C-alpha cells in the first residue's frame, strides 16, 4: 500500500497505481475519444445505412450544383457527418475553412447573429468554378446550421430573407431532429433528406469494429444491451462504450453499460408496475419512495414504464394501455416543465391503479 499523503501513488481499489501509469492510461483513452469522435467519413459514400440519401447526394455531387438542403431524423444517424462530407468533397482541405461556415447549438444563433455574422458570410462573392487539387470547388459557399430546430422563429424568419437574397452565392444546410420545428418558408426552399435510425445489425457491426480496433472485450449479452439502450443512436453507443472502458477496463459487461448509461434497472420499473397492478396504493407508494430514495430520474422511469405498459399481457386491455400511456405523456410534459418528481410518480402510480381497476376517471 502507498504511504499516506504520498502524491506519487494513487490507490485504486486494492491496486497501487503510479501517477505515470495513470497518465498513460488517460492518454490512451484520450486518443480513443479523438479517434472515434473525429473519425467521421470524409466522403458521402462512406455514410452507413442511409442508402437512399447517399445515392441521391452522390448524383448531386457529380454536377457540383447543390440546392439548399434539410437533413432531419433521430440523433446519431449521420446527418452532420453527411453535411461535412459534402463540404469536404466539394472544396477540399484548402478551401474548406474559407468556403464553409458551421454553426451548432453552442453558438449564439439569435436574430442578431443572422443579421450580422451569417448575412456577412453569405454576402461575400466567390470566384467562378475552377478545380483545385481534384476538387470541384463550385462558385458558392456553404453555411451549415446544426440543430436548426433550436433556433427561434424570429431568427428563422430573418434567415428566410438572407436565403432569398444570396441564393446564387450561398447554400444553406439545415440539420435538425424535428422537421416540424422548421418554419415552412425555410423548409419549402430545401431538398429534404430523412435519416433513418440505424438498425441493430449496423450498430452491432460498427461497435464490434471499434472493439476490435481498441482491444475491448464485449460479450454477446453486453453487445445486445448496448444496442438496446442506444436506441439506434451510434454516437450514444460509442459514448457508453468509451465511458465503460474508462471506468471498468477492457472487459465490459452488460451491468457496466447499464451503470454508465443511467438506465434504471428493469426490475425496479417492473416492481413499480406490479405494485400498481396489485391495486394497493400503500404498496405502490412504497415503491415510489424507494425509487426517489435511490435517486433514479423520474423521466427515465416514465420512458421505461411506457415500454412495459405497451408490452403488457392480455390481462391489460388496449383501452387501459391507451389511458395509461396518455397519463405517462402528460406526466413527461409536466416533468419537462419542472414539476416535482415525487408527486408526479405518485400521480402516475395512482392513475395506473385506477385504470387497471377500471375505475371511472376523466381523460
């Protein structure tokens, strides 16, 4: 054991680890993060599991005459990767910085930014078409607005006029999760591309590829768990894998992944539903107390409870499932608005008890 107060040694569990060894381990995982955070495909054809999008964009790139584009779909499916790949294929590394402006959610994108930074960049004229280093280098610039659905309606309206005025010298790429949050005047000016959630097979193959590259061991059960909790989001899967590797080493189990993902153990949610099915409020209240005492997030409980309700057996009718799901949706909205988690979970429990007992209630 290391001597007390000796800064040259760090005690981790029952193992003595030197500072140098720990720094080397940190450096290893920092390289791992860098490789898989920035190792995006540089070409559209390398984007996985988006065959229709890739086919259309590949044909578009042959003419080097891109329209305004709107990429939408679930997170972690390759929207930003595709937009950046298009820009790289058109301009190459030398012209990329001068021809492409990328703004994401961390940047201020209010109406003032639209009227100044975006407008100023869009207004700058560029030279005529000429090929440089084998890249088409068309005579327009690209502005990539990531998470465009988080922009205010005023900012989007201001952007509409900028698009109209500078469409000859600037193309806009909008990236969002929810196309309904993009105002119609912007959406109607863009070619729309929907990105599908990644299938479990694609997720599994990519995860196994990363594990082989990094020397990680992931069993069949752990692989299935990772695919399940990631819900088609490859970025989320890689993040869980990175966290598991840093905390638990090169061999990662299903339990390790559940710990780092923040997913509530299935048996906890099942106990709550069983308590509600008993019809006894005191039993259900006790389960809610246990959940709150353990510090599990109420929003995650609601999400997992939804899955259990939908998959419930024949003893729960479709009408009962519908009423419970409506209650869960309303509770989720109240939690987003900042309602007390304990009271909301109690409300859910009492509503499930009443619904399953077929007691009259207003919906």
